C-alpha cells in the first residue's frame, strides 16, 4: 500500500538509540567541517540557493510592505533547513562509503526508497513554517495594528523603543523557540535516517523523538549550536549561509551516525530503468529524475 509506505516504509522498525556526550557533538561538527573542506566547490554551489533565497525574501518584504515578516522569514531557515539540506546529507553518505564524490551525487536522493517519506516529512516542516509565519504576523498585528511601517527607521523605532516592541521581541522569540524545539525534536535525525534506510515519515519522526528523549541535554546543546551558527551565517545579508548550512548539514549526518545504531544491511536504491514492464517508457513518477540520468546508475 503506497500510502502506508509513506508512513512506515518497508515496515515499522525501532532503531537502537545510543547515549552520546559532548565529545560526540564535537566530533560530529569536526567531521562536518572536514566534509565541507573536502568538497567545498560543489557544496557551495548547492548551498548558494540559501543566501539567494534569503536576499529574495528580504527584497520581497521591503517591496510589498511586509517588513514585519523579515525576521520571521529569516528565522524560518531553522525550521525548513533539515529538509533543504537533504542533498548535502547524501553527499556525506556517499563520501562515507568511499565514493569519489561530485556535486551530482546529491541527486542520489532521487533513488532513495524512502523518497515518499522524505517528501511527506518535508511537507510537515513546510506546514510548521507557514504556521510560524501566520503566528508572527498575528502577534505583530495584535500589538501594532494592520498598518505597515512607512520606513525601515520607523519600523526599528517601533520595535526597539516602545513597550509594544519589547513585548513583540520577547513573545516572538519565545514562540519561535517553541517552534524550533518542535522541529528539532521531530527532525534531528529523521532525514538522515530516511536516506539511510527504507523507513517512513512516522518511523523517522518517532526515532528522532526517541533520540531527543534519550539525549535531552546533548540535543539541547546541539540545537543551541545550530541556532548560534545560523545567526552568524545570516550576517551580513545571509551570505554566510553558503558556508554555515553545508557545515551544519554534514555535521547532522555524522550526528545521526553517533546517535542511531548502524544498520549493517546496505540501502537498496530504486532503479526505475530496470523493471521489465517499463519498456522504455517514462512516467510522471520519474520526474524530475529523468533529467538526471546519472541518478539511475548502480551505486558501488
């Protein structure tokens, strides 16, 4: 049943969760940096979309009187980042196998048997992101009304020098923290697990929640590390995200390896060209993989 596969994959499995310490977090970050230094050119190429999107969103907010949403949009990177980094997880997975990695290996995600689960979990994060934006807009309007600030200067003055502005800062960051905790809990190891094994979105989220409950202090420290580095990467003008996000993505893959006991059976990629009943035809399910023929090649 395809719908059941989205939720459970090949079947409900319960991975063994390890207890980790600060040394494991440090080692995961170090290995993430090492992955970045080994393949910086194509990683930066793939990651350039993040500062480009950030600048586009900034321009859109200024151009359409949506200035109050600029900070929530920027903060929202932390909510959709685990899904946006899926190709970078795949690069770390391939390098771990000893493959001479190129940027095209990021499209190996398209051969993943859990691709439907990845899409479903990505949709969950997108819904959380949209709810965050709606909540942030509601909070601003409840304090300042439905009018838009006439200039950046007025907007900053309203936020930094008025009681309503301080309420917005405190309440907004508090609510944003709750959204960030939710996303961290359900996704800290979910996407790497979906790449690594034939599991579904529900199984992946359940495993992630178990990982957080097993290591609450370490996961809190990891979340703080992610938040601080994202803030640093967002300055100035999101340019630093081209480096920060790939490092975080690679580090997250290695954190997954630290937290979840390995499955000794290798991932069995789907080969959509090998089925005898296809007769050379292409189906809608092959899109967009048909544009990347190297993704159909058998892995080592």
